[in-house]
């Protein structure tokens, strides 16, 4: 189940718990929602770090690779 789906189920549990006055599903829903939000932010950050690493690796490879004339850049 994706992070957005877990956020939705957490929101539903929280709302249902609030509606019926039962704190257990209310707390569980709140926790599920917050945990899935944190997990989604972590995944987004991990993707961004991976992009930066790829870009840096490409730039480093271009900096040391010889050009068409066989000369390395100055």
C-alpha cells in the first residue's frame, strides 16, 4: 500500500474514531497518517539525494573525460 493510501486510511480511522467517540482508532489513525507522511517525505528526500549524486557523478566524469581531440579539459 502506498504512502498516500495509508494517509487516507489513517485519516478515515481518525475521523471514525472522533465521530464515535472512541480514542483508540482515533489515535491509530492519527499515527498512521503521520507515519506515512514522514515516510513519503523520506522517500522524496532519498530520491533528491540520488539525483544530486547522479548529477555530480556525470559532472565529474565530464570533467576528466577527454574531448573529441583526445585532450583533457584544462
